[in-house]
C-alpha cells in the first residue's frame, strides 16, 4: 500500500499554553487575565505534544497568556524538541530570570520572542510600570545563556514613530529577528480603536522593514496582517528569509498550513479566531490528526471561494493568491469574513504604479 498523502500539511503551530497572564496590556487580543478552568493539566499537555509530534510541523510556538506561568512548560518543550520539533516561545519577558533562561536553554527552545511595544515610557504605558526594565534584564539573561532572542512589536499610533530608536536598542542587546504586527481592534484594543494604524502608517512599517532588511543586522518580519503586493513589501519579505526570488504572500494559513491549540485543548485554525463557530474540536475528546484530516474541519478557510470575498478583493489580480489576506483583519474590522481587507496597501497604491507589482 502506498504512503497516505494528506491534502493539507501542518507547517506551523501556535499552542496557547495558558490564558493566565501577569500583565494587563492595553492591546491584548485575548484580553488575558487569570488561568481559566479547563486548562490542560500536565499529563493532558504531554499527550497533546505526542500528537503534535505525529503531525511533524516545522515549528511550534508556545504562547499564552504568559507561558512561563505554567510550571511544566519546559517538560512540554523538551518532549517536542527531543523528537525533532523546533520550539519557539513568545513571552512578555517579565519572568525570565537567569535561572529561567537556563531552563529555556536546557529545554531546547530555539528562540524566545519577547513582546516590546516601545521605548520605556510607551512600553510601560501599554504594559505596566517597570515592565520595560524587566524586559532589558530578560534580554541580558537570555544572551548570557546563549538563547536566541526575537522581538514582537504590536504597532499602534503611539509607537509607529519609534521603530528606528527601537532598532538601535535591539541591536545592542543581540536581537536577531523582529516581527512587526499592526494592532487589530479585538480584545482590549477593541475599546481603544483610536490607536489602530491607518494605511499610511502601515506603509511606514513596510518602508522601515524594506530599508533595514538590506543591512546585515536584525531581520524584520512583516506579519500576515501587513500587506500586500507592493514592491517594498515583497522585497522586505524576501530579504527577511534570505530568499533569492520575490516572496509573495500566499494568504491566510489557518487550517491550510497552520493551526492553533487553545489552553483547554480546543483546536482552531488561528488562535486569534476563537469564537465557537471556529472551534474544530477538542483534544480531550478527539485526536489532533483526526481533527486536521477531517474534511469537515476548517471549512470556513479550506472552502473559501473568491466569490465569498468583498467586491474590491474579487477584482484584484492577486486574489487567487491572497484570498483576502488576513482573515482576522476582515473579521475583526468588518465583523464578517466575506468582506474587503481594510489594511490592504495594494488597493491604496493602485494609482502609484511605481509602488505595486
């Protein structure tokens, strides 16, 4: 019998280990607070890790909440890394003492991405007093332990002008990669929509990544929420991954090449899209390979047709590649998936022939 070929192959997986968090950030899309009832216990989490190993993703990101609030985070990471799965972690940085940094190194985690949303005044206004200095201490502790450091920055109106200054700071602390992601009006940011970027400000982020990625320093990655199909955006993505040919955005990965696991074992296409209608099953009741390979799973994305998108998207020459861009942007900003993407820069640049491909 020949080898079974799956129609869809998981490449990346985000695992939200807990909804508990020690911060109350202004823009948190999940509005994280305390650990919630139903969170996977250690035995359940290790069983989930074994199921992930069966699926052979390229990498798994452990996130939260704050994943370090779980005492078993390194047991989970070790099981994955010892079975050939690259593991990354997303943290707010406040708990990374020298001892925790050593545990991170010993667990095999390849990269810790720390959330930094501005220089000290801005960062602390978003995340809490004293948090910025704890982040700098975390950078030093990770450096001393030989752990690669990344940064995630949620772009908003009060930090978009700080990118150059942050670049210099991150260079000093040995940061190797930096993801830029516009804040989306969901979770707590839904109550602060005055901070959400407009398309001109998104253009500034792309220009910055384009410029810096031509240097030998920190590689800047544009999140899937930024785009799409302008010359600088394509080159910025190409340079970030070291490709020799243009890199074109290939649309929302949810249920196609990636998925998310929530704190309680719920499986979703994307951890940002977590309403009941988007939960495909629970790992306490059903195994991950069965959920992933079920033809009735992720139909909102897998069966998406061009005719399901907004009129502007339907007319776009890149629609078959992009399929409306980030699904969460359309859902959060328009309240529906069958709509245009309001953060699409290509549509804004149509009259600027030198800016589009």
